[in-house]
């Protein structure tokens, strides 16, 4: 079985780079999240909605938008008023730490409070790659089904926050919200769950509040470390 | 860049096995499809609906159901009356040809007309791995958005048939069906597109008809080769 060894080498190579990124962000008190979901769960729409709210809170942030091909998401986020850098992975199924190192060189980290990585649409591989982020966020949308946390457990286990999006489609699907929450807690009993509909606005303010608290906590530990 | 070389080795290793599978299936006149989509696009629901129809047409078939973890899909398909073998990939993001070789040993190929591989829910990696199938089928569901064929082109380029599922949700989303078809044809001008709603039954019979024709064509070339 040559696969296992090869995979470990790739992951070790990635981990070293992720540790460097984490040290750089920690030194400057910048909070970074890595948002992971299936294609079409609503990552870009969420970031479009959040952008003006973060700006009105005077939070300085940049988005690193990952996609195999196209700059469609980056164009949408730029229109919404965000500072955005496109990361194209080609046929690669995830962003790795090396790509984040390159992308961070394009933004002035010294001026930022917050970095958002919008990963490639894929529930499996991105969950395996540490990008040096403070935390992973899993986004699951109602039409995908309440069974997904059990079928793709690594993502839900690795995430600090799970957002259940497209709640406006609850009545049109067989999605069982209660069962979904049970499935999420089965995989990760300590995770925070946020119910959302980017379409009707439910949960967006709660997400901004969560971001503000996390940035504030990071700043506190940054102040302690540098005082 | 050690990645490229490693990937090529893995793909070569896979390709050799896929060629062996293809020869075995060709020798016996068995038609095999590899269905690929995001998590929750409706692969299992489609196979549940198709199972009784294939049985009433006296088509002898087996489903190889791929998932990272759980046997939930296999249990559902077994209940629907299908012969099903579960393939669990662990944290691996795709089924490879070696796993198909093992799974095919569990079914009596000599008795079959048709094998359906239900791949792991992932639009990226599974498209890269030849499993020895006659053709790949891409499944895209309305809530995922009409832009996906451009963002994940390899799958749509590699597929002979694209099924657009969950058409019943058209009115509740911003999905532009015409634009979606244009996006698909941009990536793959020769592909066949089938519009479907597993929920209200639209397109299911057309899919069964497509399967029957393909099995019949495979049998013809099998008869020619052996006569």
C-alpha cells in the first residue's frame, strides 16, 4: 500500500507551512477562518451578505476565494465591496497551506483584523488540510440532507462552528432539522450550530456577532503576548 | 514540486487496474456507469426510484455504493430491492479502480447486464479516476446553482450524460436552467442532458430508456465480438 506513506508526506509538508502561517497570524493578532462545504451550499452568498456588515463594524478583512477554475466568486465578492484574492487550484480538490502562503503575500496582513478562506466546494479533502487557520467552519445546506454529518464526519469533527443554511427550503425537502443537529453533535459534541437562511437573512447577524467575539478574543491574547 | 509526480504515479497505478476491469466487463458484455455528484444531489434517491423499473424490465444489475463512512445508502438501496455492495473509502475522497476490483468480486458478474457505481459525494476528485466504466454520469441539483459546470469542468467534460435533478425546486431558487445548459455545453458540446425531479418523477423513465439503449448497444458489440 504505497498510498498511505505518500499521503503522510504530503500532509507533513502541508503541516509545516500551516504552522508558519499560524505563527505569522498570531504575531499580528489576525483571526483566520477556513469555510468548507459542498459546491453550492452558499459560501459566496454568505460572504456577500456579511461583507457590508463587517465593513460597518469597521472590521478590516480580506477574503481568499478558492475555486478549481473561474474567478466568478471573486468577482461577486469584489462587487459586494470585499478585498478578495482568487486562488485557483486547477483540478486540485482543496486549498493547501502553500497556496495560502502565496495568497497572504497579496494582502497587507498588517492592516487586517480578519482573514476568511472560502475553500473549494468539497466536503472531503479540504477537511484534511490545515491552512494555519484559527478554526474551520462547516456549511451544510438543507437540500443536501440531514444525514451528511455522519457520512462526511471529518469536516464536522474538525469544525468549531457548523452553519445550517437554506432553512427557507425546509418545507420543500425531507430535511429533519432535529435529526441533523443530533447527527452533528454525535460527531462533535462541543460544536456550535448556527441556523441560517442567506435568502431571508436569518442568522447573518448572529454570524457577524460570533466573528466579532472571536476577533476580540484573539486581540486579547495578542495584547497579553505583546504586553 | 513533488506533488505532480506523485499524482501521476497514483493515476497510472489506477489506470492499469481500470483497463483490466474494462476488459473483464467487455468480455462479458456488462455495461457499467459511474455516477458522480456533490453530496446530497440525489444519487441514492435516483437509484431507489430506478431499481423497481429496471427489475420490471428484467435487467439484472448490481449497485456498488461508495461512501466515506456509514452504510446508510446501501441500506436504503437494499430496501428498495437492489443488489448492493457497500464501498467505504474512509477519509478518501473518491473510489479508485482497486476498490471496484474488490467490490466486483462480491457480485456474480456473469449474471449481470448492468453495474452502477454510486461514487463518493464529491464533484472534483472522482472525475479524475477511471474505474473501467463505460461512461460517467454527472448529477447536478438545482439548489447547487447553474454556475457549477464552469467551476468544476472536469466532471462535466468527462461525462456522457448530465442529469439536472431537483427541478421541483426551480421556483424557490435563483437557478437559471437555460444558462445552466449553456454552461454545460460550453464545457462539453456533445453531452446529453436529462432534466429530472426524483421527487415528482419527471425524467426517471427517460433515464431507464437511456440505460436500456446503452445495455442493448453494449450487447450488440459483445455479440459481434463473440460471433
